[in-house]
């Protein structure tokens, strides 16, 4: 990490994601700036389905991949205004530069601290649900979370949001966004309302203090009178020996007012046991996703992810982890039969 001047602590409170640098313990000073980085890399073997090479031979696909590479620039302008700018790497698919890696913006926003620990954030920023889940489910470096893959929730979007703590009982995060995600342009006059409420019902209990109940609602439209809505209810639990969670999803999509509404439903459950303690030493990963993309048509899918991770002892705020895992996606009951997808991967996470 390169520190150009001490960072105001509130800048970090406003940037709570896996990729963020940790808060500085130095004395507050403004203006200030801090630079860090995050890397998600992997080696993946696609065991099924097999692919054919240019000679027509059936082979097992495999590749070294760079899933994410962030440069995190955070800091403060005044004692109440902080900011974050984060470029993101993505593979370019344009035929002239196919396979090239290019940087684009993932986050670019400013945050204004308000009385009573509330804040307003404007710009390209974290969306409420994914942001709220990341401290519990810490394996997005393995792949997209259930809410991103099957609920199609973007992890970032352009808009304005308001966040307020509920004391030790949780927090509220509400925002109005374009609705297309950080990697797409706005295409119409519709805007997305995203609202998350997280409650800790027993914050003073020695064990139950790790329990969080979350409700999330996402109201958007493809065009006027053509809804694109998401509703999620979750239970997350943090313990000294494991983290666990259950996500329930219902989504409604109607691309045009004349089109038929399509309702999808699903659930995801995960548990990450710690053999030492959270973020240090060996951890396990078990996750199962069940998703029916259209409840009125036969066919559903199941995803199983199992793995073992090693989180290296942290020197200060830096984090390094390795994860070996198997991911299998199977399809059931559909009119058109689809082969099972299965891959073996080794993932690496570096953040500082």
C-alpha cells in the first residue's frame, strides 16, 4: 500500500467492500489520499463439457485467468467529504483486440457525512445488497454471488444513496440508480429504487449477536409498464467458528408491456467453517444454489460449490488467500436437455 498522506477514518467507513483498503489509525488530516490494490486470479480446468480445438480434437479446456484487478484510490477532501475512485479490469471481446485486458471504472463517487452517523453517496457506487453481504460471504473472488448470478443484481451502479445506522441493531441503505449496472449505459427514463434493511435482533447476546436478518427490494422497469423487480430475504450468521447464510429470491421480468411476465424463484445456502479463526488459516467453503428461472415452465438449475481455502496471516491491513474448489452446475426437468458444467479451479486473492 502506498500512503500519500493519512486517511480520514470516515473515508473507510464509507467504503465497506472486499476490495477496499482498511482504515488508518493515523491522526485525521485533510485533504488526504490513499492508494491500494486488489487482484483476483485463478487457474481453471473445465472438466465438462469438453471442447474442440482448431484441429477438431476433443480436449479439456483450461486457462489462467485474471478475474479482477482493482486500483483503489480513496481519501478525503474535507472532514465531511470523502471519495473513492476504482478502475476495474475486463477482457475486451471486440474482434480487433479480442482477449486484451482493458481498464474501466468500477467505482467513482463521493460521500458526505451527515449528523447521527448518516451519509449520502453520489456517483458510481456499491449497490445496497451486494455491499451488505460481502462481510459475511467473503468468497466473491471465487465467482459471482447468488444475488449477482441468478438475481442479476449489479454490484455497482450510478446513482444517489442514503445510509443510516440503526445503532447496534443494524442499518438501512436506500438509493436511486440508473438500474443498468456500472458496465452499461442508461437506455431509458426509468430508474431503479434499491432498498436494504438489515437488523441484528440480539446484538448483546454472546452467540446470537452474529445473527442478521435482511430484507431487500429492487423496483425497476425495462420500459414504462414493463417491470423488472427483485425481492430477497436473507439470514446471515457470523460465529467464531463459521459464517453461514440463506438467501431467498423472487424476480419478475417483463421486457415489454406486451410480453408475458416471467417469474423466477430460488434460494442459496452457504457455510464457511474456520479451522483456526476467520481470515486466518484453513477455511472450508460449501455453497448450494437452487434456481428456477421460470416457475411456469419446467426446468431448474442447481449449483454446488465446494472448496478449501487458506488465508495467510495478515501483515497489517493486507489480505492474501488461496482457494481450491470444484463448481458444478446441473440442469433438471427442462424441455431441452443441457449437459452438466463442471470445473476445477485454484483462486488467489490479494488486497492491500
